[in-house]
């Protein structure tokens, strides 16, 4: 059995997205779709899953071999696929829709959640889960459905390294059971040992990589994963944020305890830790979006006492899922809103257009923001928030789903902007490639505690 893609073309609002694709994919193998943001990887997955052109766009050509009900797709943003309140209910709902006998469902639910290391999340409310935990749940649903064709769009983007490694091994187990697994991923770390068939996408076209080309791609990914240098904050420096006797409690359990910690002005601080350890919860506390015990001061003022609207002009939050940030329908409308309300003088109309060109977003003014690829949505989101120009930006997984070139371009934009309009950046990221030259401090969250990591900086 094989999946055949013949002379496939797809366009959205007359803009070509896929151009004359021809692929033959034997079943029962592991495939890796690689390529820059917006190159067509997600679009092909959605076509193979039967979502396109049903929900938009025009298609010519043929995809054969995908029988109805045999394919499962995981979106880049798994929260868009959830309909119920808990992981257990989501998996049950999927199985009920497949007409699985009721007496078999509880065991299948338990097995799928355990397989994806999500058993402990079974009865948590989905809206309280981190992005990485939501990805675990989405994978569990796909495992429970027992589909022959498994399509995964950036499935590890919000997962820490250990979870990523373990789940990739589980997906290979499914491949060894005869299932076809196709993964679209910008981060090629960890794949080499499993010898996937690598298909490279570029500007809507694709080709099979072989031999040295594959080796070179994996080598480049591993070189980008070098350790991040970081220095400890200088003693005596006055912090911008002061956290004292802070406790964050979720579902009756203490998620995070901080005795005393400072966050420092005009620095770039990286915040790391396992998926679900409390990083996003901390950001929500710092932006007055959730309650906390203890004290958090910003420029000496307890943030509980700060009025929400003026405080939001000081401290901005870049959401983990770009689609949560948008307030309008089209790219043009979003840009106009940020230009009207933004504080950052760097972003003149000319510089906005130059930034759009660098980010590969030109000619998309009339596109519906939700029709953009995951990477394009993320790049637009980051540009909009930089234009808003709050003195402090808390960025939650800003590089998830971005290829290395896109990350490089985003940093060029950040650096140029900060030279004119200094900002304090605190960044949650499991994607560490490309960050080495941009981080001042590194905070790590483990065992419910947050500590600085690095060396003492000695002035030369």
C-alpha cells in the first residue's frame, strides 16, 4: 500500500501554496517534512487529512490511498481541536464517534493516556494545561483512535527535551506496528537514529532528500543545539520585578514557590523547565491574569494595587498560541491596530513594511490571520507585539514552530528595535537553537523552585 500525490496544486485566494507536488509514500514508514515556515508542510497535511479544500482554498491534482476514516491529524495548536473539558472526556468522545463499544472505552482511554505520558492529566481541565501538556493529550487522542495514517504538525514544539525524546520513540513504536507516521517539524534534533524519509519543502514545492543531504540537515540541527552561555545577575543591581514569598497554587497543589527573586530591567532572561512545571502560570501571575499568594512588585509598586489598563501598557504578554493574540480578521487590520496603539517609535510605516518583507509576510494584507500557516501566524504575532512596545514583554514560546532562519530574522528585528526602544524581555522557550548570542540571564524552574543558572560575570 502507498499514498500517491500527483500534480497537486493548492491556492488560497489565488495565492499558490503548493505547486505541482508529486510524491509516492509507501505505507508503514516514518516521514519527516522539513522546510521553512509557510513552505506548504501544514497545507499538505491538511489536504491528506481531508480538511482542505473542504474548508477553503482551491485544489487541483490528486491524493490517492487515503481511505475515509483512516487518517488522524494533530494541529500545531492542539487547543483548536478540543471540544470538551478534560483529557479523559476528549479521548472518550473521540472513541464514541468511532462507535467503539462502551465497555471497551475506559481501558482504551487509560492505555492511550499512559502511552503518551499523560495519565496524570486525565481529569485536569484542559484550559489549565500548559501548551506542552495539551500536545501530550492531542497525541493520546490520535493513539486511541488507532488510525493507520498519523499526521503530526509540529507535535513537539512546546515540549521539553526529555518529553520530546520519549514521545518520538513512542511514535516510532507505532511505525513499527505498521502505521504510517508523517511529522512536519522545523527542529530536526533526535531524528537521525530513526532514519526517517526526509522530504524538504521550499516555496510550495518539495523533494526527497537522500544521502549526504540528509546527513547535512541533521548535522546542522545538532550544531544549533550547543549549550547556552549565561551569567548570574550582578549583586546589588536593583530589580525591575521583585518576587517575595510567592506561591502559585493550582488544583489545591503548590505549583511554584519563590522566597526571593528579582527580574532585571533591559535584559533578556530565558526561562526554562519541564512542560507543565508552571512557567506559563508565572507569566499569567506577572500580568495580573491569575491570583497568587505573596508579593510581586513592579518598579516598587505591588502589582495587585496597579490599575489593569495602565499596567497592561507597561507589561505585555505574548501568548503561547498566536491565534489567541489576534483581535481582528485580516493581517492589514491587525497591523493598523498595532500602529494606532503602539508605543514603539522604531516601527515607522516604512520599517513595518521592511519587517514584513524580512519575515516573508508581504502581499498578505487581505489574508485572514487564521488562514496563515502556524509559523506565519507566530511571526506576525511577534511583529505586532514589538510594535505595541510595552517596556516589558513576556514571551511564551515565541519560537515554537519557527525554522532556524525565521528565528534569526526575528532576533535581527528584536535587536534593531531594542537599540531605539529598550525593552525587558523574559522568554519561555523549549526551542533553544539560535538563542546563544541573545540571552543575558537564564532562569530554570524545577521541583517547584526558580533559580538563576550560569557563571559569575567578571568585567575585563
